[in-house]
C-alpha cells in the first residue's frame, strides 16, 4: 500500500483531539442553552401556579366574609403543620356575650393565611406559607361597641347587623406597584382590606411548614423587607429582579434589587359588592 493511502486512512480513522475538543464545546453550549430554557420554563410555571393559589385564597377570603360577616384573622406562622390550631385563625374573645365580641389575637393583624380555616393550600410551590395582613375594621367581631366601623367617627346608618364593616368602610392597607419609570411613589391602591403574599423562590421572611421563619431580606431589598414586616401598612409589587448589588428599589435610573414576591389583595369595592350580593350589607 502506498504511503499516501496509509496517511489518508489514519486521518479518517477517528477524530483528532482538537476536533473532539470543538465537539465538546459545541455540545456544552447546546446543553447550557437547553438547561437555561428549561429553567426559565419551570420558573414561569411555578409563578403561574402560585398566582393560581393566590387567586383561590382571595376567593376563599371573600367567601368567608360572606358567610361570617368579616374577614378571617391570620393564623400563627410559628406552629408546625399538624400542631394544635395550626392553620386556624387566631381570634381573642374580648366579651363572652352574648353577643360575643372578638378581635384578632395578633394586634398587627399580620401572620400567615389561615389555610385550615379557609380550606386552601398551606404553601406556595416553593413550600413556604403565604403571608397575610388584614385591616382590623374588616376582621373584628360583627357586634361593635365603638364607632370603628371603618368609617372614621361616623356610625353608619343603617347600622349593619350581619357584618363587621359598613358600606362606608375603608381598609388601612395599601399596595404600591412600582415600575422602572415611576419607582417613587409608584401606582398605589389604598383602602385595602387584606393583602396576601407569596415570598417567592428566595423565601425571605416566609414561614416554613415547620413553623420557623426564614431569614429576613437584606437591608438593600427595601420592598421585600416591607412585605415581610408585621407593622407594614404599605406593600410592594413590581417586576422580578435578581440584582443583589448596585441596585435600589426607590432610586431612579437603577435596577430593582432582588425581588420575587407575588402580592395579591382584595379591593374594598369588590368585597363590599360581594357582601351586598350575599345580603350581609343593606
């Protein structure tokens, strides 16, 4: 056999190391692209599923109000799943009655969604409980002993007998939606009776099913911090962001800091309309 034939056979017998390296680089790039696409799709599904659970919770809260004349109080997030009263609204009886008078045990009206009371999902898709804050005028007992019907110092006429709040009632909470163009003050909805929050994939400030609270958001995450603070009356919603440095939730011309919360709320107009439809308000 001629030498040139032998050289040609050797060249076609397999890949050279350089060729193998090029193939591996191409395969790696393709896998990275595929995995990135799959990860994005999984996150999108997680967000959609959690949003669906938030909508179910909103419907359940409204249904509870139609049946009981008030919104439920929060549950105690420190109780592990299966423990006594886990997932049950925490209510304190102030007057035994009859008629019985009650207030939310947590003076801030802040805790986790009372999933057992409402019959809804305990957690979001990341396995963390939903945060919940309710305005006191909408969650106290039906029988009022003061003028706190959520109408200021005015006693509504006619006075409701089947609801803890009146047509003139206003919530004490607000939800502000920020965009890059209007970070401050953002677009706010005020007079909100109740807010429900999923703390997203990072879970900052959320309660687990074991009753432990996860680490609070870093100080730079101003909006996530507000959403996880018991005394907050303004909650924030905006685009998802992974930024951990060189960012600001309030300063213009900067990226939002890390944020993956999902915030839902019940508008006062919707709740009042549903209560009228149910015959709970005149």
